[in-house]
């Protein structure tokens, strides 16, 4: 599930104050912890939008971009009613790099490119286009 979520960053409105619309973001500005707050997709013409919970709530997802070029992606998965516990916090790690309006992320299993659709230092929208499958995924992140 971590690979799926990491492969689907995006979604943020370009009307935010200070938006660097078009997606250019420097590496130093993207550093920090980002909470996924919205997910959208269009797969073969079928669209879906979903708000994502934050904090220790089932399905919450966050990613921390470190200054050394590594990242830690975490998803909270609740089981049997447990809440407010880091016991169910799953993590994956990898390397990241920003070049122009592209975010490159690589873990032990795959490498993905995301278009930075919008970025203002507080929110960013990333789009992942699935090659050959006529689909895209967008993720909206809010800086913690």
C-alpha cells in the first residue's frame, strides 16, 4: 500500500497565496513533513476525489523530505480499534530530488516521476501519470 500511495502524489489549488503555479519548487523549500490531505484520480475517464484524514487516524499518510536527499513515507493503519498509537505506523524510505517542476522519488522497488502542479511552501499538488494506462493520480499535501 505504501508503494501505491507513494506513486500517487498530487493535488493542490493554484489559487493559493504565493503559489509558484506551474509547479517549480526548490529542493530546500520542499524539505520537511507533508500530510496528504486530498487524493484525486482519473482512470480511463472514471474520476474519483477523496479527502484524507491526518494524525493518528486510519488511512492518514505523511512524507518527510530530508535535506540529505532521503525521504520517509508513513501510513497509519488501524487494526482492531486501536487509536492514537504509533504501533500501526508503517514506514518506507527512499531518495528524492527536485528538478524544475519534477519530483523524482526512488525506493528499493521502483522509481517514479511526479509533476509539481502547484507549490506555495504550505501546500503542493503532485501529479503522477501512469504510462500506457490512460490514467493519472493527483495528491494534495499540506506542510506540517
